[in-house]
C-alpha cells in the first residue's frame, strides 16, 4: 500500500461510522492535491476497503468497510514491526542495551 492510500485509510478508520469528508482530508493530510487524493480513494474503493458517497463533483463522504478495518490493523502491525526492527538495529549498532 502506498503512503497516500495508507494515510487515507488510516484517517477513515479513525473517523469510523461518522465518515470522512474532503475537507477532513485536506485538513489532516498535508501536501496532498485533489487528483492524488481521488486516485487513492478510488483505489481503496476498488479494493473494497472504503465506501464512497459522492455528494457533488468534488465533495464526498467516505466510510470504512470491514475489509478496510482488517487491512488497517494488518498494515499498522507491519509498519510497527518494521519500526521496532529498525530501532533494535540502531541500538545494537550504537552499543545500547549492553551491560
């Protein structure tokens, strides 16, 4: 999952059944343009991770599906494992944790 899709899915998961609007994305995800946001949302919708309700040409509300919730949990755990491995490698290189 690319970074934009992860950020979108993570935000939608945090909002839960309330849903996430276009304005929420632009407020929470810095530096994203509408085309990039739309590509990410459509990819997540195609994969069955989110439901999109279009209110207007560029306005929408997005809610997460059960598959999306499962994917958020799995992706979070993958990222946490990578982070923990990187910290452990840095500690061993620096000689930290030795007595």
